[in-house]
């Protein structure tokens, strides 16, 4: 069985300006705005929800299949992912557009000027899942993360038509999507992922109550930030778990992606919802403690020890047999 992870592929270009943007802005002249800031540093980070999740799954010893669109400038990023165990053979490479890019400059007050270039991401709608499945085998799940909206919709509809179990994870696209799109992305999902704010946005935009949403999905997993995670399933007891213990938070970008990777990886091991959430929380802890979404590493022993520290010896014993191939 394979895991197909569909979503955005992007690089982040992050710069820091030592002063304050406000000092260079003349309110009366904003209609003629033309400013330049001498930045102190540049960090180029690998990003995009799909590669972030794939990296996390590969860290747990799985071999996820990355499904998305990138430009010809993807070569170095592809090499990095493949070295870490991600199947990139089904990435669509655009002949005319660069890989999606987020360019952001932050000043000393954390004010930001940012631009997002979708680029090749808009070609993700050209990707068909059936040839990928023919290459790698029937999917245990197809996760459909934030991406070009038409791509998200076409992937979801193909999953319904072909009977592939799919996971709805619309995340960032919820803010831009209309209710009709969101209803189509969610209805029939095996799992619905969101954070707490997004869960309320889903209810508001779809017009569905919490109970109606649960009647349309297998179960809903809601991350609660530092408060952990909640899992809701129609007719079942609510599962609520705390976040991992003793987390030295440094940078939150990519934490949700890591949780999803840990949860999904553990689901494929067959350890159940509670254990899957615990693995997700521990993997998320590694990300929040590092700068960059794919800069963490651990040994199997380190990961199991952290599970035991946060959730007890029984949890560690259940998870340990599945982590022998971590590195």
C-alpha cells in the first residue's frame, strides 16, 4: 500500500531588515510608494505542505509519494527529498514556470512585506492520480493538502470516482475558498484535518454543524496548538491528548505538517488513533524546536524515549517496533 501526499511545493526566501519599515513610509505619499531596504540576511528554506509532510513520513521510515507541481529549479530540492526517502517520481515539472515561492522581509518589530508566487503550482491541476497508483500500488490514503484549488478539487473527485480513500486537509485554502468548494473537498473524506480556528471556519463556510461534518467524514482531527489534539468520530467518545512534554519552542512554521505526517505514519502501522496522535505530537515537537520545516533529525531510540517521556512506557512499547528504520 502506498501513501500519496498531494499539495503545494514551494521555497521560502526569508530576509531580515534591522530597522522599522514605518520609519521609511510617508503616509501622505503611499500612493507613490517606492522603497528599498538593505537586509541583513537571507535564508532559503524548503517548504510547501506536501514536501514537509513527506519528509516527516520518511523520517519515520516510510516512503511517501510526493504529488505536486514544481519548476525546473526543483532539482536541488528533489535531490534533498530523495536522499531522505521521498518518492519524487510523480512530481509534475513545468516547462515555463518556477517552483512556487514565498518571499518575505521582516523588520525589527516583526512587521512584514511578503509576496507569494504560485508559479508551477497552478499546473498541479494537470496531474492525474491513476497513473501514479498504477506505478506505486493502491493507496492506503491520498492526502489532499493546500494547493491550487482546481487541483485539490480534481484530486478529490478522482478519489471518489476511483474509490481511493482520501484525507481532506484544506488548511490555508480555507481562507480563500467558498463554501461550495470546501463542501466538495470534505464530503466523504476518511479523515478531516484542521486546526481549531480552521474547524470553526469550515463550519461557518460550509453551513454544516459539527454533527453534520462528522456524519460526512470518517473522523475529524483538530490540532489545538500547545494544548494538543482532539479527535472526533460520530457516535464515539471524544479523544483529547496533550501536546508532547518539555518542548523548547523556537519556530512554529511547519508544525501542523509534522503532526499530520506523524499521525498518518502511525495510522499505517495500525497502532490506533490515540497512539497515532501521540506520534504526531512528538514529531511536531521536533519541528517547533528547529528553524526550518525539514531540518530536524532523530534516532529511533531518541524518538521512543520522547514518546515515553510524554505519554508513558506503554505508549513507547507500542510504537518502538515500528521505528527500527528511522535515522
